[in-house]
C-alpha cells in the first residue's frame, strides 16, 4: 500500500475512535426485520405482551439471532407479540440495556455474561441457552509473523479489554511463557484493544500486526492480506467452545416464562434450519446484516467466516467455567461464584418436545 494511503487510513482510524466511544454509551441501534417477519392473521399475544425486545451483535457468531429475525422464526413463535430487535457493538452496552429493561433477551459472548452476572451478585441475568461455537482466529501479517513464536514483540488487536477474545489471547500468550500487563496491554506482546469495525483499517495502516478476533472480522483481515495463524477451536477439547450464549433478564424470566419459551423454541428451530440449509442460512444472515448495517458481506469474506462457526443449542457450560478461569489467571476477574448462572429448564423442555437430548449446565445451574 502507498504511504499516502496508509497515512489516510491511519487518520480514519484515529478519527473513528471518539465516534465509537459515543456509540458505546448508547443501548444499541434498532434492527430492521427487512419485512420478513409478519404477524399471522388471528395470532394471539404471548404472555399478554405487546413486544419482546431482543439484542444481538452484527457478527456472524450471532447468526441464530440474525437468521431468526430475518426468516421470521421469532415472530412466528411469539404470535401477535411483536419482536423488537436491537443491534449492539459490545457486550457491556448490551448488559447495560438488559439491566435497564431496554432489552429482555440477548445473544452475547461468555465474558460479558460472566461479568454481568458476577457484578450483580447473581441477580441480573441467567444464561438460558447456547447458540454458537468457534469462529475465532488469530490472523497476522505474514510478512512480519511467520510462526507462533514470531508473535512475541508484535502488536496484536483484540476487540475490547476483558472481552471474550481479549481473555483468550491473554491466556494463550501466558501459555507461551510471555508476560503481559492485562490492564495496559503492555509486555512481551502489545495488546491493542480496537473495535472490530476499525480493526481492518488498523491492520491495513500497519498500526497492528495481527488480531485475535471473531468472524467476520478475521476474514475481513484475510481479505486485506492477513493469514490465519491459529484457529482458537484447535485449543479446545473436540474443538468446541462457547462463543455465543442466550441470556435473559431474571425479572423477565420470572414474569414471562411463556415468552421465554417461545424465543427458545424459535432459537432451536432456527439452529435446526441453519444446520439443514447452510447456504440459505448464510444468505439470510448476510441479508439481515445488510438490513442492520446497510452493507452486506462480500463472498470472499462471508464464505470462509461461515465455515468456521458451529451452531448449537448446547451452551457448552464446561467451557464457560474454563473461560472464567482464564480471566482470573489474567488478573481481569476475581474468582467468581458462577453457581446459578444457568437456567436450562425451559430449553430442555423445548428440546425434549423436539425429541432432542437435554443439555448440561456443568453444575452451574439453578437449584
């Protein structure tokens, strides 16, 4: 890339930072259903509710929500109760929205779910289902980093201090014997916390040498010339680890269990449809991304990103406990009491009705 172009992209990255900070103060933007979700004639409200507010990220790792909104699975199960989706850029803002009642149910990564639960002394949320596994990669500049050992001394982006990928990278770096101050990101590797939306520009400008990021950001970087150095799935037993959970506000779960059941039934139906129709599901997820952000993903980004994600109703609870241990070891979290963070009773009821096996809470469920 010519130096003048790199300089302009560097300025774009810097200019974007205050705007991103302002956006993070809000509760997410209202998503669009692109006309796909129509209320059936004669449908009745669920639990007497006018609406159910659902939050998710504009990431392919949240494709259960993207496809469920786009194809009308949620609206079908909720009847005349309107689905009101909202899109978020980061976990903390979604947790804040859940706590304030701005959303009722959300798709979110494990680290913000753990933080939200522990900071409220177990009173704010419950994890009620799984959604996705995988879809996280370490991608690097192949001219600067040719092997895993070459990561030492380089600048690696993660999405946010203490977020799921940040914790994973810090833990992996520690296993290499490298020392990094978790708060500042300084040490044998410099960790640069960068919003996923601007990480490709940061990479293209040379501000970072690589990134530990979820899809589709990883594949966007590959399109910029980066190479996949490590797929996080290879670090886990059976190559499975939780990347996206379904959470609910505890008050909403108590007051409106039928609505929660309807959303979970829709999520199970959506995952079944995604796994049975992967190409159609990929197109539906991309269509919803375009409706929410105004821009669809090109095929050279969408296709490889989609292949690395597994969609599952199982919350993979044992891996959540492991991820919490990683955050503790990194110094980002005091040892948490996660007992009660899961309530999988409604999900298992839905799975049983579908003839599916129940899922396990790894001893971290409600009594």
